[in-house]
C-alpha cells in the first residue's frame, strides 16, 4: 500500500514595515563618508577643525542664517542657544506643551522659568495662547517646528514683539519652510539636532546653534568650549560640547542629499494621504495630518490621531508594522516637571492630542507596498472590519 504524503507549502513571508530604515541613507553615503573619514584619520583632526568649519558654513547657507555653531547634541544646542542669547535664571520662557522633553529641559537647565503653552490642531505652538501667557518677565518663546512643519513664526513674531526672543527648536525640520523663511533662519536663535533618526542625521549625537547675530554666535562658540574660544581661555562657565570632525563629515555628505530625501518624504506623505482618504473617507475615528498653506512640510514624522490608540497599536504590532507615539505626555505632566506644580487642563489641546497621536512609518525609500500594508492594517484596526494582511501583496 502506497502512503500518500500531503505537504503544505510554506506561507509567503509577512511584509515587515520598520518605523524607520536608516540603512537606505547609510548605503547611499557610505562610500563618500569613508573617503572623508580616511582623510580625517590620516590627519588625526578629530575635534572641531576644518571639517567642522566647512559643515558650519554649509549649514548656515542652507538655513539662511549667518552663523552655524556645531555642538555635541540637540539638547546642548538648545541650552547653549538660550544662554548665548542672554537667557538667565528668573527669565520666563514659553514652550509648547506638546514637544520632546529636551525643549523644556534646556530651559530648566538655564535656570529659567518654564511656561508651557497650548498647541493648535496641527500640533504647533498656538500664538493666541502664547499672547495670553506673556508677562513682564517673558524673555523668550520657543517655537518648536514639530514633526517636520514649521511653527507660525511670522504670527509669533507679531505676538511677542521685538523685545522677546523668538527661538526655533528646529530638531525635526531641517529643510522645512514657512512665511518666507527656512527652518533655522527665522528666529533670533535656533537649535537643531542631528540625532541619527532626524531628516539630517549623523552617525551618533550632534547638534548646532544657528543665528544671524554675531554676538550670539561668538558666545555660543565660547559656551561650547569651556567658556572660551582660544585654548585655555575660560571667560565663563561653559560646557564641553564640541562637534567632532567625523560627524561633520557625515553631515556634509548628507546635507547635499537632504532636499532629495525630503522630496521622497513628501511623496510618501502624499501617498499616505491618498490611501487614507480612500480607506477611511469621512470616518471620524482617524484624523490624518495636513500640510498648511504656504508651508514646506518635510514630514519628519507622519502622525495620525485615533481615539482607541492602544488597540490600534497592538494590531499594528501584530501586523509587523513599526510605529511610535510622539509624545505620550505633555511636558507639564511629566514626572520631571512635577515639582513645578503644573496641573491637567493647563493645555487642553496638547493633552487631548497626547491621548490620540500615533506615528506611522516614514522614511526616504519607504515603498508603496509598505504604505499600502500600513493603511490596510490601520483600517482593519480602527474600524474592526477585516483582518490585517499578513503576506506580501
């Protein structure tokens, strides 16, 4: 008797969609970076030096500022930028409630008084709420260009007037534009981060202060280098926060590609918008982000809003889709600011956003198939209709 053996063919592999794929950018610049690094290795010029000088000039020109000062990371850039512009203990500094903690942390590290303000429906600092929080002690307002879209800098300038510093937190917006300005060139001083996941990311930590004020730039160079520009010159207490040449070389190689990468992000955002409109129509359970009129969004993050985020997050994880929450709690409700006495209700829109926001995969090189898998899985999770696809389309 012949035994019949029935074999089941293996199931097609499930499509995985990472939240961020840095390998695509790294592969594009690897050869050029290796050449630059080999030259630096031969000279042993690892801290500051000509490669840093070159990148600072390139970044300033790109951003529309007169000066760029490379520092060790984005958080230091915020603190050094604030201090260089004259923020001292006792000054009040207004920041948006929906931002990464580093924005608030830099204010507190300066000894200044943190004043959280609410955001609008596009997650950006609300000028009307800022106007209501201005006092005689207000010395600066930090406009965070969140998720890749610039805050309303022209309106904020009108609100705060000439005697209050307009500070840009440009960590998520390299290449963005609004009101005739490019990110980093709109305020009295700006700070940016080159953490690897940023639109312009290093191979480690790095940051920069940008300004068109000569005195602010000079003091920022002093503060990053133990309080002095020259060797063994210590005019004030500064920090050890100097951009190293290896990271500057990476950033120079990437800067010339930034506009092309941002264009890929914009194309991906447009594809998401079309897919979401087709899948959800007027379904109120899902709110997609938008690009504001007159703004050049660079889509650092693609953030939707959904009321049952925990269930949606679990479903996306089960479907092999990376995602994030930026940010799960407003800065005034974090343990690190509890001693300041802030209470729920201080920033109602920011608090409501924090319960609903969900960041979908977004990076240069994301494919149409990956985005289709994200949206179909999102639709199944939000509406409860159908099951997320588990095979490559």
